[in-house]
C-alpha cells in the first residue's frame, strides 16, 4: 500500500511495487498544472531509448522484456568456470527462462536444484538512487541496472536474502522543499525478476513514470526543472531498516558504467565501503 509522509518541507512517497505506483499515476490528477515533461520532453534515444510515455507505461505494467534478455546475455560473462550446478525450470528461481516466459509457460524461471536458498539467510536491504541529470547516457544507465542484478544474484547465491528499492530523491524546489519517491523492486522472499529489475534502471522509468509521479505529488511546482538529484541516505526514505545500503551512482554512470563489468566493480566497491563503515 502506498505510504505518504510529510516532514516539514520534505515529502516522502513509498510504493510496494512499480505496478502500484503506475496505478497511482493513472488514477490521480496532476497537481502541477503546467508541468508535463513526463510526456513532452526529450524524444531522442539518449533520453528514454525512444520509448516515449506510452511505452514506459507498458513496461511499468509488464516489465522490460528486452532488458531481461539483454541482462541475461550480459550476465553470462559472470558464469563461474567451475562445473555448473544442476538447474531446473520452476515457478520461481534466480533468472528467467526468457523463451518459456515469452511463450507463457508458468514454470519460466530457472533455479538451482537443490535450491541453495533456504529462506533463512540474513536480509540485506539495498536502496538505489535513480535520479540523474539529462546528460546521463541511457545505455550506461542500463548497464548499471544489469550490474545491480548481478550483485543481488551473488548475494543470494551466498545465502543472503535481498530486498531492493529504487528511489528518486531531489531538492531545489520553492521554499527549499525536498521530495522522495521509492518503490520495492524485489522483496526478500521473491526471486529476481529481470524484466522488473532492469526497467527500474531504464531511463524511461525515471524520465517518464517517476516524472509523472512527481507531477502528481504534493511538492510545490518549480518554474523549471524537476529538482536536483541529491545524495540518498536513511533520511530520504520511509522507515528504512538498520544497516541498509544506499547506492548513489546513477548520476555518475557516464564515468563508470561504459560496460557491465566496470559497473559491477563500482557497485561491489560501494557496497564494500558501506559495509566497512557499518563495522567501524
């Protein structure tokens, strides 16, 4: 269920899923009467991969299937050289079996057999900021998403359970207002859904759906722009668990995410730094 918390000039929204946020956008009128950048700004591939608003709505509902295929192919470079464990098709798992998924088969996930995840591992919560400037390259943004998918996969194969949130937090609104939007991409008891996860880091997700949500929010309309991306911390989301990790790399993807490998190295390093700080 959607949560809304106001703390002075700070406005926080949190959704259980992207689908829930999209339903909110569909059923609530714009509060910004003169702001419709979610539909009208930037039609070039570098802005939203030529998806447009309607395409973003479809992916918010169905996931980014092409992104799932791209991610699955990119993740092949991380397959260990040791003999692969036995796998099977099932209703849940760590990666989608894309052909079976596209064919509508219910057992379209791939999982290890026997399943190494007992469901009793420590829950690791990760919040990922997706706010970024207009100059961030769309392909590098997508590479960042694939790297996060692989890192989540590594954690879960190590026996941990991961809860993943995507977040938009920005400032520089009239009266020094700030606004945060977050939604759950993956619950701790759910397998990775690459179509859902990769869309969270698709530029159209941020520049179409999240902008549309901002246009319906309680934060005051700015004469221009949609706020300045700010550093994501525990103060920017609703009731975060103790020990959660916060990744702020999206606004720097042009410098580290030219390949999935370099993006994964960045994510691993940032989580490591956060873990070391936690232990101090």
